[in-house]
């Protein structure tokens, strides 16, 4: 009986640990900006043929400039993100949406 209880407790602990780590998975998303919803704090981008959503908040750091040279990046705001821009964001996955901690915006994918 004790063996079954220990196995059950161990299995429950592993399941709980996996659930915690799965929700904090780091991610990266980039594509052309389709829409910026400042009230909903989300940006819709097109990545290939798929439309993806990036969530942002007051802590999200926006920069403007080339991704090839991080030293030339200028501070930016979400107001500078416009449809047609190319956006690259890093953060954690919240379901199928990326909760961004940092985003880099540039005029288009081509330099």
C-alpha cells in the first residue's frame, strides 16, 4: 500500500513540475505587422501564410533598427509599430500567443 502511495505522489509531483515548465517556454516570433491593437495590447503579424499574435505590456521593450547589428538599435515605443513593418519579438509562449518581453521593429524585412 505504501509503495502505491509513493508512486502516486511521485507521479503527481512530476506532472506538476512538467506543467510549470511547459507554460514558461521561451520563444521567438517574427513577421510582417498586419494590425496593432493598443487597447487589447496585441500585435497581429503574418509569418509565412499564418497569422500569429504577439502580446505586449508596459514592460515590453521596443527597439528600432537592424537585427544584424544590435549596437545600432534605437529605443522605440509601440506607437512606432505600424502595419507593413517587420517585427521580431522574444518572450514566453502563452498558449499559441507570444507574451513579448522585447521586440525589434524595422521598416521591412529587406534592409
